[in-house]
C-alpha cells in the first residue's frame, strides 16, 4: 500500500508515537482519524493538519466508543484501510514491595488498556476492513500494533507492562493468519527507548544514563523513526505476522 493512499485510524494519535505517525501519513498525502482521550491535544492537532485529519475522542477499551469512531471515520473519509494502535499506558510496581503485594487493580488496568484495548480496536476495525475493496496486490488493509522491548526483557517493576506488551506480540501471528484470506496484514513494532513526553522530565544525567545503554545510535529513538517504520510496513506487502524491534540493538538490563 502506498502511504499516500492510506486512510488511517491511529489510536493515541495526538502525542508521542501516535502523533509522529499521524503527521507522517498526512505529510505524504494520506488521511488520519486521530483517536485519543485528550480533547485538547487531539483537537489542536486535527486543526493544524486541516481537512486530512479529524479528531474523535475515544476510549479504546470501550466497544461503543470504538464503534462510533469507526463509523465517524467512514462517514468523513468514505472508509479506511490502515490501523495503527499506539494507545497505551505504563506502570512501575514490584510483585511484592515492602511486604505489600502488587496492586491488582493497577495490573488489570494496564492489561485492559494495552492489550485488550488493542484487540478491541483490531477486531472492530477488521470487521469493516474485510468488506473493503482490495488493491492490485489483493490487499484490503494493514494493522500495525505497538508492543515494547519489555515484552522480551521486562525490567524490575514491569510485570504488568511486560505482560500487556507480551500479549500484543503473542497475538500478532494468529491474527495475521486469521485475516490473511481477506488480504489484511498484521505487524507489530516493539520500540525501545523512544523520546516521548514520558522522558521530558528526566534530568540530563538520567537521560545520559539511559542513552548509554543503547549500543548504536546511543540516543533515545524519535517518534518520526517509529513513523518511518510504519511507512515501510505499509509499503512492503511481504511484511506480515511479524514483530519488529526498533531499539538500536538495546537489550534491557534488570534495572
């Protein structure tokens, strides 16, 4: 699929990796429905990007919210052929800390948003994608998910986050196989340390310590590099059923 032909739903699309993806698609002539909870950021970005983008306030864990967002996207753009799942949260909590067990509600919330929210969007979007018109390659759509290197090397305190992202990795291949007969590809990206708003509050010393862990390039990744990889996935029809690490050869230490 050519990126200029992409009509995309991007969850978490108004900040970080999602914003980078949104901007890249629009820059190359595609269209984006920005799904996010932040009305201020989402509205501002959509207004900046003009008629190629719309904002729809969406909770990815809500079946009703996602269904409404899909219908609004179709009404605005006549359909869609791309989904990029970037919505997610993190949590840092040990299994037992100071004699107290990991908060169960926190674990459930991370799984609910990162894993179940991703699948909720996939299943409802795929229901529409299978009805779409195939291109000359027989392709009807591309679904790109966001995992993390924590799916493989979760650090101390990352039980919930690693479990959620490991689930995203684990469901990539079976969903790709499920949807293959309909010409829909499914690929996951597992980013390493990417410069998102989460890292904005770090001191120079803390930032340098993180960057030193990355073999090359020894710096935080950039949202636009994630966006470039989504573009490569869109444009290379043989990429399917795979999780691609975007991490500068980083392998996370226990802490």
